[in-house]
């Protein structure tokens, strides 16, 4: 590589890694949300759930989302093992307040709305709580830039996010590491009071339909000493989906 090419290469890297002048922590989160924007999303998830004694259980679910930027609807449905097959969660995400969620359980043939108190509970034996399964729109928190750190060898902005009262979060604050190259989260740590409760680690990034996406997510419950590894398979963006599939009637019909 000659000197001119090397200088051009370094300049391009600088443009990629250096924030725009005056770019705030909120700007970075907003840009991350903008770059991940898609009208729809669908994937099949495999989950490896490891309890504190390192006993491993496997689960599978499907996920579909209609809409974006916080104003979306999502359906998550377990497909295995047999004891949870058909259990489904319907989520209506809002940009300015907490999501609305309903859980359908085939064994009881009933759906119930998830209360605020239930949002902090684990979702059917995984390390994700009900709140963790909602979209965290940029408008739901205020932000502070704490500096820069490396995660998995990638330079990241380190940002503190404090939920606004209307978000009604179980968490007092979160620390988010956003990769400078892709503008995607590399890690997020969530606190209850001053106690670090959960760590979500993103890896195996792949460009899918021009959207950089982590294909593996690892959620650690630091109080329980357990973790859940979620792998995204058959991931698609911007495919046709029907609004009729994101209703309570559809939850009951498809079980």
C-alpha cells in the first residue's frame, strides 16, 4: 500500500469512527435506531438457557415485527419444547411510553395483559424479562456520553441511558456500548438502583439486507447466575406481513 492510498484509508476510517461535530449521546442512539430501521422483521430463534448449576435447556421461538422506530407490533411464539409450545406474547410498542403486552397460554386457553409488576419477571424460564422483549425507543430515555471503550476489539461509545418516568422501567439506568463502525449496540448493562442486574452481549455481526445485525445475543442475569444465548436464524427484513397477524384473535387462532 503506497503512502497516498494509506492516507486515504486512514481518512475513511476516521470518518467512520469519529462522531460528527456536536454529536450528542442522544444523536448516537438516534442514528443507531435509524440505521436499524426496517418496516418488518422476522426470524426463528434458538435459545440455550443455562441455570446457575450449568444445567442447559433448549427452547425455540419465532419472532415477527410490523412497524419500526418504537411504533410497532410484535409477536413472539414458542415452538419448542412441548411444555411451552404455542405460548405467545403480543407486544404493542410506543415511542413515548411503556409497551402494552398480552400473553397467550394454550393450556388455559386464556390471554392476560402483562401488568407493570409482571414486567420484571423472567419470560418462561429465559433470562429475558417481559420488559427486555419490548423496543427501547430513543425517546424513552435521556442520555449521557461517558467516553469510549473497546468491546470485543471494536471501539465503542459508552453511553448512560436513564429511563424517563413515563417509560415505567424496572431499571434505574443502563450503560450501552455502541460500536463506532456499525452504530449498533455491542453490550448493554442494566441496573436496579445501584446494582448491576443484567448484561446483554451482542456478537456475530452480519450485514443482512444492508442492516448490520447481531446474530447472537447473550443475556446474563447476574443475580441469578444464569444466562440465555439467543441465536437468530432465517432472519429477514422488509418482507410482507399482515396487520391481522398482530392481534389477540390471531394469538388464539394460531395456537
